[in-house]
């Protein structure tokens, strides 16, 4: 069973990382980085990607505190996701816990020989990839059980 094409989003203050699933819904791949300072431009770009790639599910990383509670960053991300949802309907929007996704992305890029300066925008894409892969793996597990 394959899943519809999904887009992963790692929303940050300066940049928004995007990742996309393959057509089988098995693997997430880094896609691009969108500047986050102008919300309207960012939303327009993401809506364009959703339409161009025939995306049916958008998965947004939801920041949580280490104790599992939600803080001010999660309020901003939820507001962004609600605005995005109204622009990309009927495409669904889902959330995935993104705790430590950026740290894991930094470690993965460092292990591949890139330093932070070389990979700053790539870090956001890889974080989005990890968020999306978490969703894809969860859905595959549900389908198998």
C-alpha cells in the first residue's frame, strides 16, 4: 500500500525546511529551504509546491519542550499551519513531534563532512526530512498492524 505524496515542514524563525516523500510513500527526501521572515511569501511558495507536486498530506513539525509540554514556538507553528491549511485545502495537515530534529539534522550533516555554515539551509531541509520520515514510518506501521 502506498501513501499519497506528502510534504514535510520544519518551521523556523529564519527558514522553513521542506522535504517530500517518494511516490510510494516510503522515503522522505530534502526538497528546498524557504525564507520564513515574510509569512505571506513563505505560504505562497509552500502552496505552489503543494500544487506542483500533487501533495495530499502536509506534515508539520510541532515543537515541544523536553517534558512534552507546548511552548510559545508551538503556538506560532500551529498558527502558521492553520493559515497554510486554508490555502491548500483539501490537502490535509498533520503534526509530528519535532523534538531534537534540528540537532539530529546537524549531527547527520556534520557526519557527512559539512559544517554548520556550509549546511545552514540544508539543516532545515534535513530536519524536515526527519519529520516527514517519522510520519511515513508511523503510517506504514499502522497499515501493517
